[in-house]
């Protein structure tokens, strides 16, 4: 099992450009999450999904959109990148089999720089 | 908003010593989890303690939870160079318990 994978690993964007980050998991997990990690701030939840076709806003959703068309994939989109979106982005997943003690499994991260 | 706050922010110890870090949180929880992050990597789950548990062990890890004080501690005994990492506590709320709230982390450096 690959677990949680993220594509790409690194990306540099110019202000105003758009991009999509892809997260894939092969553990058949129902729940998936996108976080951003900034120095000294820990992880902040951007959006999450509790199942295929469903998404919800987290703590810092502005400037991001998500889609979960397939259970194993969770996409994070930046429509018009801003320097404030320079960060490391992590995807995670968890299983309802662990309810109510949900352990999260993380991908390796995507380092995004917006100039 | 972040629920958990770790203390200290950074810790430097000699190999073989114990490392202790603390986590405080604000609202009632279903459980509390600790994760480790090696430099440039994703987070890895270490241990989960339920709200009705006071202490839990896993190998060289010992976690305590005091719900009356809304605090937890993580003890790593007989530390090794491989324990050099950042450690994060994460709290699960009573409702929507799948949504974890992470603290800012404690960076631990183990000197050889």
C-alpha cells in the first residue's frame, strides 16, 4: 500500500496563476482533509470531505476550492494564487472503522511558493 | 482556531535523556493524539489517549491526560538521535470527532 500520496511535491507559482494539488489514498478511507502548515502555526484545516461527492469548509477555506469526485482522490485548487498562500500543504485521511477514535494518515506534503 | 498549545516550543537534550513536552487545550475533548513530524515529511501518528484514560504507554512513549486541567504530556524515555523531530498534539472534539485541531508543536533535538 502506498498510503497517502500527493502530487506535486514542489511548485512555484506567480501571483494570479492557478493550480490543482492532487491527493490520493489507497486505504479506502471515507474521510479526507487538506491542511496548510506555516512556521510556528501548526496545521490548519482548509477543507475536508466525509465521503465521495461531499466537501466542507475548515478553518481557513478562503482562496481554495476542493472536489472529491472519487472516494480515493481529494483535489485542492487555487484559482488565483497569492503570496499569502505560500505554505506546505498536507493531505490526510481517516477511516470510519476507527470511529470515534480517528487516527489520521498523512501524505508527504507539497511545498508551494507563490511569488 | 488552534485548540492545543505545546510547551516548550523547542527542546534540546542529550542522547539517553528523557524528553517531556506538554499540551494544553481549551474545550472538552473525545480524545487527544500525538503525532511526530520528521524534517520535510508528513505527520505520523504516535499514540491516542481517550478522554476517560489517564495514562497510556507505547514502547518508549508515555502519555498522560488530565481532563480537569485540560492538559496532556508526552514523555519519550531514553531518547535517541532518531527521535529528533517535531511533536504535535491534536485534540478531537466531542462532536465531529474526526476533525482534529493541532497545536504548533514542540521541536525536539537529540544530541549525540
